C-alpha cells in the first residue's frame, strides 16, 4: 500500500514558543489513507484538522528543532486507526511525516496474540508446552509451560537449537536428530518419545510432536512448530504395567493350577503350562484352537452355559465336575470362571482349572477309612464316644451295652447325666484343659452311672480333635471296677507290710541296744584280762581270750550296722551338716586304711579336682561311706594292686569314684550287692570276710544326702563304685 506524505511547519508565538504546526502540503495517498480532501487541510493548522490539540506535537517539535529522524507506531483515536509514522527534518522549524495505515496488521497481530494466549492456556491446562523453530536461524521459541516442564525460567532457558540438543539423553540424541531432519525437510508431521535432562528432576520422558511449514518455491520449509508433553508418569505406569504383566505371567507359569484366558466368543488366547499338563495336551497351540462354546467335551459338561452366565452377570462362577479330555486323560476338576472387566464391560474371562483328582481319590479313601473305622469302633471292647458342646454325638455299641442305654437315648442326654456327682468337678477340669491348640491326651478316673443305677469305676482317655470341621473331644473308657478292688487290696497289703517293717526296725533297734550292753562288757573284761592285771595267762588262755575279743568286736560291728540301717528305715537318722574340704576327708580316711593297703602292698591314689573343693555334708557319714568303699576295694584287690579315689564335677554334678583292679563283680550279682547281707565273697566259699551290711549302709547314707550310688564292674578286671552327693 502507498504511504502518505505530509509537510509541516511550526507556528511560534511572540515569545518563540511553538504553539501549533501548519500543514503545508500532502500527497494523494494522504487523502486516501485519512479520507481528507487537500483543500480541507493544506494551509490549515493541525488543531483545525485533527482536533483541539496538535497530535504528537512534542515528538514532531524535537525532530524539527534537532533534525534527528525518528519512527514510531501509534493508535490515533480521532480516526480509530493504527499508524506507522516516520518523521525527519531538513530545515529547522519544518518537518515531514511519512505514514502508513497498519490497522489491519495490528488487528491481525492482536488476534494472533490472543490466539497465542489461548493456545498457551490450552497447553497449560493440558499440561503441554509448544515450541516454534526458525529453521533459517535455529532460534527456538518455547512457551512458558514448555520451559516449566523442564524446570527452567525464561531467563535460564536459551532460545536456541543448540541448547535443546544439549538436553537430549545421549542414547536418544542420534535417533531424535535424524527423525527431525528426515521429517522436517519433507514437511511431514512426526512424533517421537525421548528423554530430556530437566533442571531438578534428572532425566524425564517426554513426547515431542511437530511439523514444518512456510515452504518456499522449492518446497523447503522455513519454520516448524510442535508440542512437548511430559510422559514420565505414563512411562512409569507402563513400566509398572510391564512388571505386573511379567509377575502375572511368572505366577501363571509357576502356579500349581491350570489357567487360561478367553474372549467373549470363547476363543482361547492364553494357556499356562500347568493347564497343558492337567489336560494332557500336546501343546499350547493345539489347545488354543479349541473354542469353549463349541468343543464337544466342553459342551457335554455344560461349560458354555457357565461361561455365558459369567459373561452376562459379571459374577465369578465355581463348579466341580469330572470328564475325559480330548487326549484321553480322565480327571476330577474344580473350575473358577472370573469375568475380565474393562471400564465396567466384560471383555473376556480368566478360567482357573484345579485338578482335584488326588483330592477326590483321597476323599474316597477317607470314606472307606471312615467305614472301616466305624466297623472297628463298633466292634471294639473299649467304650468309645465323641463330645461336642458337652453333648454326646457318637457312641459305639460297647458303651451302650455297658450303660444300658440305646444310642438315641444317649444322644438326647447331657454328658453329666452319666457322671457320678462327686466326680463331675474333676472330669470338667480335665475336659477344660484340652483344646485343639493343646491336644495332649488326658487320662482320668471317674465313677459312671448306668441306666439301672449301678456305679462303675472307669478310666477315661480324652483328646481334642476336629469332627465335621468343628472342635470336639474323642474319648474311650473301660470298666476298672475289678482293678480298683485289686488296687485297694494291694494298698492295704502294702500298709500292713510297711507296718511290719517299722515294727521290725523298732525291734531291731531295741534289740541292738539290749545286745550292745553285754557285748561291751564282754569286750571290756576280755581287754582287762589281756593286761594280766589279775594274773598271768598262759599261751592257750591268751589265744582263747583273743578269739573272744575279736568275735565280740565283730558282733558289735554287725549290731551297730543293723542299728544304723534300722534308724534310717525308721526315719530317725539325723545328719549334722557342715562345710568341709573334700581332700581333708579323703586323706584322713586313706590314713585309716593305709595299714590294710600296706599289708597287701596296694597303692592308694587320691585325685581331687580342684583341690580346694568344698561341700556341705555330714562329715562322719561321708567318711564312713568312703571308708567302707575303700576297705572293700582293698579287700577284693590282689597284692600289688591299685586303688584310686577320684572326685570332681561331671555334668554339673559332684561325683566320687573309688576304683580298683581287683576281682570284679559277676554281672548277676551287681544288682544285689547293695542289699543287706549280700556279699561278693559268698560265691567263693567265704574267702573274703565281712558282715554283708557295709554297702547297704553306704547306700542308705548316700540317699540321705539326696545322692545315688552305682557300680561298674567286669569280672577279673576290677570295679568302680561311684556316688553323687547333693551340694
């Protein structure tokens, strides 16, 4: 469009101030652009032509005074138009304006700006950004949303292609650049997915779609525009979906049940290996060729009806059946049909086949076992019953026969109707202590009432179980009336025996006291006679006197041992407990037996570990125990032999052991040697003298200290007597 030209000259007042400017000349374009006639404007002031004030007077005056040209755009309200105005001056006080009407251009720019804002708003709402790439200069304009998605502000984001390339992931860069080059040069739209480096979030996935335009006469584009979308969340979701599918596939591949999926037309699109195994199928492809609505064996089972119902209702369906597969395998199965829904619409189904052939066979065996159990139970001599909630729900014929009731009568009664009132509390306590979590069998005795009012002594055995999937108690009892009578007789006999034993012990104790008095006199007077205080004795008299003294001392030893055993059995033996060093007791006792050992050239060894070991015992009783065991060991050990005393803790227990390499003890005598008057030498014609009471007394003393004693021996190789003492 032709530009308008207008010549002007400023008008000054007397003070030299510019008060207006006059229009001195115009060109035809002026008339066309402004719609003013030449005769209406030339020679007139601006205020007369344009209004009460001179438009742009200050700008025009500066150019007219300085001679420096300027250009500006402006909206001119009197004419409601936008103008582009260039101003220059060749003579002071005059100026020329060259202008063009840019109203349409401004309107287009405004509409474009509004469209741009609308697009930016739409992109922002859609969480997308857009870019505009100048292919000639490689300048890239980015929308604020585009920069925000990458974490940058406008000041931080260079609007260059080079910066965009620097944001591309190294693994994606070559693919992205090649795709853009191929598609933009051909002016074809493209869409790619790639990773871009954001400012704060590291690498993120984006979708970039674009198209080139502004093609020249050679078909080469000069601009391209596109949309950038953040798809990181979608990518993460896809990754989770892939992971979920892999997990589902892994689960389906390893599950012990058969799985298939199908569409609503009955076409199979997936089968897992277990289903192929269950069906005996030759392979997945052969199985997929089956249509679940038309395959004859499936139709015969009525499966299409189940499947159709699941599709119509959207509800899972479960059923059990038995059939013979196409490949000849017969099986029992349980089938679950679970509709697959997408947005509330059924798109197919997951069908789970559980091979329950083994379970069905087990149920059959269980049924046979139950029938056998019932047969055995009914014919058992034991009275068998099952309780639930204190009600009898099963009894066998033996129980009915014992109580005199029919089964129906028993089932209508409470358990406590059969238990004697004085036994109800004990039985109730026993029953309450038994549960599924504590299924220990409980045994008790109680009195049972029969229909004809007889009382039966019975022994119960009760344990917890499950009967028809509910907690129950199963029990059995037998009539022990005769056994209880025998036990009562045995108890009475035992009481009489114990009374007789106490009487015997008291008699022996009394007799021992009565015998010790004259024996002490005999021994004492024989010792006095041996001193020759009443005259000298000849050799034969001395021999007879020695026999009297030795016999009396032996008899006194027997009487003392009998008295001690009687005291222990009568419960009147007292212990004087004190703290002692074990090695002192052993060494002092060894001193007492040293002459006996020396006489037979026997070595006695003492081993106390640790040496300072202490114990709380009756000093005299412990010394007698060790003395008896040592003298026995020396007695039954040949000349030149060895006896060892060893003391220490074994398994947290204080143990004494006296061992020898003597004659040993025959196996058949080892259980009897701790009984009174049992002597090892009795099997060898009294070769070894003794009363036979020493080991019996030792055993009593050990037991008084809450200990135990035993022997380990091999005939011809020696013996080891060991005992423990409670510390």
